[in-house]
């Protein structure tokens, strides 16, 4: 086999045709998949074929086998798990990233993708009002973004205590105490587990999941001066959408010498919208921040973003040097110094494309539109008899109750089976809820109206005889 440009023609043509067919179907197809993974495995699996298959035939087979098992996550009526859709410019850029096949680790080896990612990083910091000199790393998702920021935090707070974790490890180091809101996202706990920091100490939260500053202050007062401390705050509760009182909490934490990390997987983008910016007052005073571009910004999977105010903390944790790596000393460091990977795709390029496509006003319109749709859904559904909206709808999240737990589960199951919308069940404040996460750029008033009607049908269908 030899490389020729036309070697790709037939396979790419068929992939484009299948992609267009899929995208054209999203608006009207049932949102949920129509087959399970176990059912689909029969077609995908079996013994490895002995003979080759032409690439275009492989593409056809893949598209045919996958179609019944695809979730229409790009649908304007998909509201599950805080997952955005895909902006056209970001999707096309992602195709180019795959075609270019650059290992985006090095400024010297892949200058085009490094430049695009550095430009995107600068735009992000500007949009979100974060320190211009902060380091920005592009990772797989919010989980790894939290890991990346908290790894930098671990090294920094131990360094302040006179311990070099990179050289000496953790076995005899001072113990790091991590305080979190009682309603933090599970990925914070996972990141701490991966970093061998153990379970965090929860701090009381209010009825909307916002950390209580008085409780945080009291908890911090219990530690001796010099104790290595990390405080994790939240911009956007996964159930209520509520934001911790960032300014006051950051001030208290810094008074006690703590590193402050903000998990803003979907909520950090409120800082880019004039009507919502008040939710993030004090944001820039933290030490690190996490967000997820495939949520609110609507770029393709996968693209988490880790931001650390102190580049030394980031690069002393992840930087690596080897004789075969050629450094480019003219810029802000190699991409691999800011993430826990040497080899990765150029995830930041679709971010650049999305931001260049939208501009400052477009990002604001996108975020504010998501919130308007969430509030319209809440208002429309609240008018249905027997439905309770149980959170203050300040951002993109809506949680519903339909009487008791059993009825709430029944309505949720009926909605999923119906296929008009996808709204996921969850458990919040010790009760079952139906959770709506409005994250898709394409959701419009027609989607909102159809979604309200779908909930009304589910309520009627599950009513007691």
C-alpha cells in the first residue's frame, strides 16, 4: 500500500453522505436509541474477518450498523446530562483536525494547531474575565480538567509547606485537606481519588446547593496555620444550576491560605453573558478553573478545558523534557506542559472555530438563549396540573417533581419511551426528580413547545385511573 491523496476519496465521500443523512434526520427522529449495545454487538462483532474490505464498504457498514443505536444528542429536544450539540464551524473544524492528524503536543512540530489553540486560550480568558497570564490546557472533558487543575493545586500547596511532591512523592508528605460543597459534582471526588488525596470534607450547602460561606469559614478555622488546603467551589450546580457565592467564598478561603478551584463545567460560560455575569462575581480571584467546551460552547466531543492562574504550578506538574523533544522557546510553552498527555488530538482547534464563528456577541447570545429556553420550559411545564418545579431556574437547569417518587419515575420512563424528548431522571435532596439540562445551540421555541407537550402527555398517560 502507498499513500495517495485519492486513496481517501471514496471513503470520505461515503462518510460525508452518511453524516449529512444523520444530521438531516436529527430534527425529527426519536431522540433515544432504538437498540441496545448487546443487540448491536451481533452485527459489529463475531470473528475477525479473514479478508480485507474496501474502505468505502467499511464506512457503509459502520453507518448502517450504528444507526439504530445512536442517541440524537444534537437534537434541540435532548436535555440529558448537560451535553451540548455541535456548532457547524466546530464540526467542520473537527473533521479537519482528523484529516490533518497532528499530534498537538509541541509548538515546534505542530505550529499550526499550537497557534490556533493559543489564540483560542487567549479568547477564552478574555471572554470569561480570567487572568491574561493563566495557562490553558485542552483535555478530554471536565473530569480530566478537574484532575489537571487539582494536580497543579496539590503540587502548589505542598510546595508552600516545603514539600516537593514531584521529587519526593506523597508517602511522607504533609496531609492536604480538601473542602468541597456538599453538592459538588462527583468528578471532584474522582479527581481527588486519582490524585491519592482521599475523600474531601463536605461543607454544608443551602437548599439550592450553594455552599454556605459561614460553614466554609467555620470548617477552615479548624485547621492549623500552614495546613495545605484546597477549596473546591462550583459554578453551576448540576441539578439547580445555582452558583456558589464565589466572591465571599474565595475571600474566606484565601484568608486561610487555601488554593481555590472552581468547577464550572457548564456554568463558567455565564461570565461571557452580560445578563448572567452577576452569577460569577469574584470568579477571577480563584486559582484554577474547569470548564467543558462540548457542553455550553457546543463543540464536538471531546474538549475539557483546564485553566490555572499560575503557569509555574501547571508546568511544574506536567512539564517534561527529553533529548528527542525540540522546544520552541519563542512562545508560552509547549501544549504538553499543560496537560497530562504527550500525545493528543488538537482539541482546541474546534474551540477556536466556535469562538471565531460566534464572536463575543454570539457567545453571549448562545448562553443567554440557553437560559431563556430553560426558563420557558420551566414556565410551560409548571402550568401542567400536578407538576412542581423544585429549583430556582437561574441558569440552564430545571428539576421537576410529579407528586411522589414513583410517579416521577413513571413520567420519566414514559418520556424516554415516547422519544420526543430525552430528559433524564436523577435524585436530588433525597427525592426523585426529572432533570432538564438545556445545552444545545439549536433548541428553539418550537422545540420548547413540543417538549412541554411531551411532558403533558406523559403526565396524562401516568395519571391514576
